[in-house]
C-alpha cells in the first residue's frame, strides 16, 4: 500500500550568483515577486496539496528564510492593535506549518542537498520543489504528480518541452508515452549537448521521490560540474524500479534567470487584485511609448 506524501524538501543552499550583487548577503529564495518571496510560492503550492512537513536545505547567509517562516509576535501584535486584520492574516496564515532546517555545509549540488534530508524523510515518499521554478498558482502540477504517484506507486518527475537549443541547461529524458501526458522513462542524461539529447523533454523543478534514492545518492560520485547530480542518481534508481514523467503544459517561470524572474513578476502582478489595474495601465503606457 502506497504512503501519502506528507513531506517536501526545498533545496535553498545555492549561491544565487546570477542575481549578484542582490544575493551577496541575502538569499535568492527571498527575492520578492510582487509581495511574497519566491520560496513562499513553492511553500504555498505544497501546502495546498496537503503536505504537512517542510524541510528546507539552507547554507550560509540563509537565516532570513528561517525568520520569514517563523512567527513574528511583535509585528503580529502591532497589526492586531492597529486593526489591520488583512495584513495580520496574510503574515500569520503559514504559522501552523511545520518546518525543519538543515545546513548544507558545502555546495555539492542538488543530489547532495536532497541526501542531507535523509534523517528527516526516513522511509517515506516525498516531494522536492525547486523554488526558483515558479508554477502559476492557477495550475495544479504538484497535485497532478501526487495523483500519478498514487496510481503508479513510483517516482514521478515533472517534464516540460524545451527548445533543443536549451537542452544543455536541463536533465533530459528518453521515454515511451503510456498515458495522457505520462511517460515511462527509459533513460536520463544531465545537461546534454543538443546533438546528444535523447528528446526535448526536460526535467523541471518538481519531483515525487521514494526513499530508495538515498542509497543511490550515497554511492555515486560527482558528475557534471563536480557536483552530486540528482539526474545521475535517478539513472541508478531506474535500474531498480520504474520512474515516470509527467508532461506539464501549464505556465512555469524560471525565476533563477533574470528575465524569467521579471516575467513572473509581471504576470503575477497582473493577477494580484491590489495592484493589477494600475499596473496594467502602466504596462499599456510603457508599450505605447516603446512603439513610438
């Protein structure tokens, strides 16, 4: 009998070099998109799927993440006295969630970051969310993946079609279609050259994994870039059990990239009722100005 997904890992120990100097002393994951840090979008996505325990893998200069998801008694009391009920509800509505923080002492890659969570995950299946891959809140990617896990009782990887010119940025799969948007994976390769890529199906930042991945991660050495690559570990796991991919056709923003971050900011601002109308007018005025 399969187990319910109750835990999620959020790797957040990266150096954020693409956003320097903003990330010199502040976590990339805390960069705001409209009025929330980008990691909060991923936390809310997981919480909305019934996940109860949140394991954040941090590094140096990441204490702001812990502070953000902690209760803020003095601020909450001030808002309460000022009668700012809406703001009070907004900053306290995640207070009931359970967080654990693990320090990744060296930047040894995504695979190593996930391995750091082994003592907390134990023998349960779990989700992994990369917070700089922002999924539109109107889409249901993670819930769809959890539903597929319940059906197949096997690891599920989120996939998205990407231009062949960009496959070198991703783990890429080869597989056979077994259902509507569902692929049984035959092989995986990390950041292939365009000529060597088995397909245009790239792995994006949502995973449902099983605890067997930890044994594989423990035994593999560094891969591309001298890091412990999760894709390499998944290739090892594939020799022991089936792995499936789910093709996501909704909206995803690569907010680890400056242009992707700006796209997410614009689109999510247009969905925010507090700012959407004046911001839309501003964008129309800017567009008109650029045409002239």
